[in-house]
C-alpha cells in the first residue's frame, strides 16, 4: 500500500542503522510508522510503500518496506520544513519571511535563483548561497535512498553511502555500482551485479571482475578463513560471473597493482590469495610474537626449581613431569603455549604460575575471550580474570573496516609481568593482533587452549597455526589426571578425539562419576520429548540440576525440529511461560520476557551497561558504567520496561545492559544454542 504524509513526531531512531518509529499525519489520520528511514526529520513529507500490521502491544502500525521523501505539498508544510533546522541558516522567523516573499516559487528560488533570497532583510548574498547549497544537499540525500531502493538495496545502507560519497553518490555508483560491495558486508553481491548489468556494464568489465574477486575473498573470511587457494578463488569467480579464467587472472593482477590483495606462494608450490588487510594482520602477529620471543627474559626467576618445590609443598599437589616441564618452559621463555584436552591439568599449571610469580612480587594478569570463559577462569583459580575486550579497553570498531584498511587500534600497554590468556582457540586473528599490540617487550605471555575445540567464529585459526609453526615453545598435555579420569564426560571426549566409541558398560570403572549418558532415539519427536523431560525435572531429580543454573542444551543446527529456533520456543514454553501476564516484547519471530536466557549474536560497542562494584561510599552504592556487549555473551532478561521501551539483561559477568526495543534483533534465546556458539561461552 502507499501512504503519503508529513512526519510530526519521531518516537525513536537508531543512530547506527536508522531504524525509526515515528508518527505521520496524512489527510485522513495520524499514523504510527516503523522501518528503516535514514535522513528523515520532523516536518518531512514522505511517500511510504508498505503494509498495515497489528502490533499486540501498540496496535495498528504501518510497516515501511520502501520510502521516498517528497517536497512538501502545501506552503504551510514547506514553511514547517524550512523552519525545522535542517537547512543551514534558516530558523522559524526566516522561514516565514521566505514563504511570504516567494510563495509557490520558493523551491525554484532555492534550486535555481539563490541570489533572490538576499532580497530578504537580514540575508546576505553569501548567506543566501549557503542556504541554497544546504537545501540542495538535503534534496540530493533524499535521492540516494530512492536510487538504492530501486535496486533492492535497503535504506539502512544509505547513510553509509552518503558519508562516503556525499552529494555525488548517485553519479559515483552509476559509474561503478560495485562500490556498494565495499560499503558493508550486508550488501548482496547479486543485487549489485544485476544493478550494474542493468546500467549497461559488460559482463567482462574489469570493475565487475575485480569486485567478484573481492566478494569471493570476503565470503572466505566470513567462513573463518584468512585466505584461500588461488585456484579455488578463480573457479569461484568463473562460476559467479560466467567469465573466463583469463578475465579473473587479469582482475587479480589489477587488484595486486592497486595493493588491495596479496598473493603468497608456499613452500609446496600452492598459491594463496589474501585481502591486503588480512595479510598485514597475519604479518603483524608473526612479527610481534617473534619480537617478544627474542626480547631479553627480564622476568625470569633464577631459583625456579626451589620456588616450584615450595609451591608444590604448600598446595599439597604433586605435579606431573609434563606440568613441571611446562612451568619451566614458561620461566625460560617470553611466549609459551600450553595445550591439551579437558582434565589434562591446564588449570593446575595456571594456578602454579600465579603462586610462583606472585610470591616473587610479580604481577600476573588473567584474561579470556568471553565473559563466561573469564568467569570460569576466576572460579577455578581464585584470581580475577577479565575479558580481553575489557582488558584491552577496545572501544568501538567498525568491523566492515577489516576488509578495507588495517585497524588503527593501538591500545595501552598492559601493566603486568605475566599475562595468561585462556581459551585461546576462541580468539580470531584481529583479537590476537590487538592483544599483541598491548604486550610490553619482556612481559611473559602464556597462551592456554585446546586445539581440538572448534576454531574461532571470526577469521583465523590462531592457536592451531601458532602451534603448527613450531616457532613457539609448546607443551601438549595428553595425560588425563586421576580425578578427571573419573568423569565419563572427559574420558569420552578424549575417546571421540581419537576416533573411538563411547565407553561401554564393561569398560566403566566402579569409581567413575555418573555424569555422562547416551540416550539413543530414532525419531525427532522422541528426541524432543527426551530433551523437554530432562530439562523440566528429570535432571533436577537426578542431581539437583536446575535448568537456569546448571543446564545448557546444545544442538548442531539452527533449523528443523531439533534446531535452535524450534528448541528455544518449546523450552521457553515449558520453562518460562507467561502465566501471569507480565510485560513481554516480540522481535524477529521470538517473544522475550523476564527470566528468558538470551545470547548476544553480534558485537555491539555502543550498548550501555552498569555493574555493581559491591562497595558503598557514604551510603551510596558504587557502580561501574561502560558500553559494549560482544558476540557469544549469555545473560538473563531481568525486566521488560514497556514505559521506557527497554529490555534489561544481566550477563554472566554481572553487568546489566539496556536494550532499546529496536535492538532486540541483536539477541536470541539461548535455552538451546549451536555447538559452535557454545564455544563463544
């Protein structure tokens, strides 16, 4: 349907993606509209294409699919638009004078005869030109939205286009539509390609081919890789664009000459292709680690064997030879890797590092990639650990910039003698690079992780590649300690890694903990029934396991009856039904209410949060405040505030974050999560 009206109130507008809730006045009614509406202001006249929807809380609304700004249709509306403050140098009194002077000819005066504005008292010729330029700039901005919409490119990208190319954006894009691929990862290549072909660009045009190559490399990085085999890239682009291998080879040469991509020939003759920023990031990681390794070992403890025996005696724990070897390796080197599966003694090594170095007055800092991992590190060591984002004071980062230029993040050096980072398998190449930028030469860096875990969600398999380089002193722990060997979970995890079946009844030892059960079912319906039964009482009766405190459902997939989407709906219905009509909020096909377990699914550096400091000054409770919630963080909704249109979420690191209703597309239920997402915990 089509609706034309004047925007009278903006209720909410997201500054990042321009998602807007507003009221417009049409000839018949005042109507609430929702959708992506960049550049709109109170007083604008808009033509909207969309449909009426019935919101369960807010009633009838008009959901905008596409929109177009149009010049105000009446002199009264035009005066209101000029007085809105968006045209430079014009306020209420000046707008009234302009309309009174030029009437129906006002728009033509602004566009074609700006000097006439100087006829009005108080407007100089120079000011008249400024007003005209501002009016025309606003007009051009409107055209960008409409232009992009014609090719199926959402209004949410229009702001970025204008920031980059200004009023010449349409000319720039018509000359080379593939510029849009560089603007944001969310832009669909096929849409842009169709737009380019419709505008007359030939199928073997160099801009088309080079854009297809960059798109292929972006796809590779979205799948967690930092580069790809050149032959595979060529084949992908041939199939994508229906061009020849010669066309693609020429495109690769062109991009290399512009310093946008890098080719690297390996020892076995394979040629890999990188986006330049990814290549430089890998180079920086290698350079910084080598520099740390070569630096003087100023934190070395000379009487280390003596200190080790002292700590063993105090802790009453007899270390294995490999654990002792690991601790000596850490003392003798500036960078060390400790790797091994569950139950192999990694945490014991971390505890001993802390005890030995703190006994000598050294400062030890602990960190992990996620809030959950940092919290677990704190619980197992008894020493505070922080997330890497918090430790490195990482502010807002435009993640799209990873594809265009090397991050300007410099950070501040970490005040520590020894830095221990756990769960390093979760770290992508960018986070590792940020960390290394903040490590003093001479500071000891201990990287701990399990290479058999899934690789990071972001690009790069950092831990595995560092180990495979054989450049860094590494200890691989492979012995399961007696206490851990009592856990069937740990024993079975190692058996699976070695390609063996789960323990059979005959192989189980008497003293083994009953912490692993394999329930075999042949139908999805029965599997679902088992999951619900386990989560809603069976496990609680078996071992006092409360779902919200102790249980997490994992599944390999998002789709289907046993995928995260359906499982979350079923588990929410059974575990957190809204029996007493408390406030709730619908978003992206889900309903959110207090008590729901949720996960952040993308990095957001802007979301405001507070955390209790646990201390009081003069009767006032101290609070830590900050911003930023990151992909994989899990929390619980504690309040849905209908009045403020805000959802409050308490995360595992005890910060309480405040989400506008329009930001709920950044979370999803986490009663059940994918195995890959579980690693972000």
